[in-house]
C-alpha cells in the first residue's frame, strides 16, 4: 500500500507543529497552554471555535450539509503530577495525575509550575539503593515513597523560598528529538498531543474541499483521569459519528508477547477492534477499513483488553454515538520519552480525511441501522 510523501517544507511544518504541542505544559486540569495553541492553529481554518465548561475546545468546519455531525477528539492532557506536600527538609511529595509505573520515574527530571507562573526544575528521588534491604531491591518503589528535589539543603527550604505550594502541577521535563533517519520522533506527551494534532490537521486538509457533513475538531480535557472532557464536549457537539484519536502500544520491542500480530511503528494507523472502554460500532469500523483499502492507505488492526480512550465516553453520550478509536502505535507510553513514526501520523490524517469525504447521510444511515 502507498505511503504519503511529503515535501521537505511540509514535513518541516508538521514536525514543528508536533514539537510545539508535545513540549508544551499540560497535565490533566491544567490544559490552558494546549488550548491556546489549538485555538491559534485553527483560527483561520475553523468556522467557529467554542470552549465547553470543563475546558475542552471545539472547532467547527462546515461542509455542504449540517449532518452528519462528525466529531474527531484528541485529548489535550498529559500524565503528570501534583504537589501533595512539602517536608520540613524541603523535599516535595507528590500525587500522580494519570497512570504511572514506579520503574520509569526515579532519576527523571520534572518541571513544576507555581501559581505565579514560575517554572522550577527538579528531579525525582527516593531512598538510596545502597541502603535498601535485599527484599526492597526486588520491589518496584511506589510513587508515594518518592519525592522531588529542587535544591534544598540544611537551612534552605527551596520550595518555601520559591513559592511552591500544594496543588501546583508538574510535568515530565524532556526534549524533542528526531531519531534515526528522522521519521522516528521522541518526546513526552505523545499521549495525546498526536491526537490533538490529528484533529487540527484533518480540518486543515479539508479547507477548500467539499465534504457532505460538518466536522468538529475537539481537544478534550482530563482524559487521563476519567475521560471527563470527552463526555462534556460530546454533549455540546451532539455528534452523529465520532472518532477518538489516541496512542496505542507498539509491540515491536523486545519482550512484546504479541509482536507477531500487534501494532508496529511505521505500519500505519491502528483501527481498534476493541479496548477496555469501547466495543466500536462494527459497521463504522468496516467502513473505515474499506476506505483505507480503496485509497491504498496503510493501516493496522488493534486490540487492547486494558486501557481505554475518549471513545468509550463519547459512545455513550446522549442516546449513543457510533464511535471508533484510531491510534498511532507508540513505544514507552506514560513515560518521560515516547517514540512514534511520523508516517503513521500522516497516514492517520489521510485516512480520516478520505473517510470524512465519504460520510454522507446514506453512509450514516447504513452505519446506524445496517
């Protein structure tokens, strides 16, 4: 199947867009910076932009018909942390925001943002391995046993002096890199700035083109803590069809049990057949697969028994919405540094654009009623 070839100029633009979004600060409930970036990107391509009560941003792109109303959702938030308290010695205890595994935290840099906008660098520490008991060495250290060090010492309580308080948000501090031949991109927060970028790029690609529907590109809030913004924004949009765009596990690294058949980087976007939050509408799933095959767009089929997406919440909004999750295979999700393939993003945008152009009233009727 064919792959999209980009001009050097277009590739540079897209990589710059992805870098801007992934390196931005935005854990759950603190998505303000991402929302501002989203609004800036769609200001010249959307017909209307709204902010819902929980902070999700909704950009409408009108086609030749009011319906079907198609929602493309990517959540703006990333997994992060929040200041829980400060010890007398000046070390910061923290709560996790979203799912974290202790193995990936120790020794990693973080960025704390205070209420007055000051950004403070720290490192995650714990009891030194040299003084752990043999039994302790065998266990994963839980986050509540860890702390953040921002430079305190005897007589100097750094958090107190720098204005750090309980409730301040924290994100991983990582850099953006183009690896290998430049197509493998490494950064924090691919989960789920890749979905946000997809929603934006789809309506950008539709600018000036006819499509028999109305498209809503949505950046949702608080996905990592319960799919919350997806529910409120879907209630606002009232979609007839919805696509949740997210990341999924890449099974192309050593030790992956499903490597023979699960998703791999560079093999196209993953069309989900199920996850823990959603059994997709099978006719919508097959419609998208048929579009991919007709257009010669690379795709993969994916299945997860644990983990969910905004799709699970959108599908049960109002009287129910035919919904499908489409993802980009990503290595090392929920860590400081995740890796994905640029071509998978490009093909995902192509697939959604081609699908939207075919989603008219007749297609909707068939998807809903068979």
